[in-house]
């Protein structure tokens, strides 16, 4: 989606907005007892309605890599 193409239907009608989907003051990703919101970029295909969300906060992504269980 970040390249402007929908992975579900192939459409180029993809739009983005920072914190665009009703999360209030950000997206909460738990990595410790204290939780603060992280900004996200939301992408929506206006042809099929597919949605993707990407966390913008590089520090939070590094914390997740250290504290969450890796898949696979």
C-alpha cells in the first residue's frame, strides 16, 4: 500500500493519512508497564476498502523487536 498500489485488488486508488482511522491520540503498542501512543500512517483503497496501518515510531519498533516474541 505504501507504494500506492492495493495488494488485494491491484487498484492505484490508495489514500493515506497520519492517524487517519479513529484512534484518538495515537495507537498504543504495549512494550512496558507505561504505554504512550505512537503515530501511525493509515492507508485505504477506495475501490475495495482494504486498509493497512503502519507504525511511524522507529523507537517503538525497536522496543517491540526487543520485547515481543518473534514469529517463525
